[in-house]
């Protein structure tokens, strides 16, 4: 496998993961806008969107993904990566894991500690989940000047 083909595969993987994330967030926003921001509702909606996207290609078999009978070629057995490439991949993976773990371990041990997370993000996210809405206003200090702070900032 050449470096170019490998990079094309990485780009395609990023496109697929990005598309899946886009669909998940889009469905969550739509469900939260109509008061259905609940795990079962969002999960069901994501399943329905996936089914709607998958069904036409599977049923009609059009385009690039159509099943076409043809001669089967015997392919050469795929050899596992060896040598310097595997070593570089292992070292890069270990470095990435160590960097992520350096920030994850304290959060798992001590919990949330950032004032922005404690004062704003966590309470508002909890309210979204409890009420099922993401579009309703949240009065944080009734009767005071910053009633909707930081929503209006």
C-alpha cells in the first residue's frame, strides 16, 4: 500500500466519521427544538434517519454500490504491517494515548473542576436533558439584571 492510498483512506474515514457526527448532532438539535431531547427519542430518530439513508441504496441497488455479478478474482493474502511502519504507528498511538490520558485521568479522579464547566456548561446541559428542550430560555437569576446571563452575552 502506498502512502497516497493510505492517506486517501484516512480522509475517507474522517469524512464518514464527520458525517455520522453531523447526523447525530443534527438529529439532537431537531429533537431538542421540539421538546423530544430524550435518549430513546434521539436514538430512535437516529435509527430512522439511518434506515432512510440506507434503504434506497439497498433496495434499488443503484449507482456505485449496486451489486453486479462478475468474475471473482483471487487476491493475494494481505500481510500484516511490519518493520518501521508498525513501530512508528505504535509509538504515535502511545503518544496520543498518553496525551489524552494526561487530561482524562484527573477528571475521572476528581470530577469537573473548571469554573466555566461547573457554573455554566454542566447546569445548562443538565437542564436540557431534564426538560427535553434546548430552545427555551433559562432564567438563572430571576429578578436580577443578568437574568439570562450568559445566554445573552
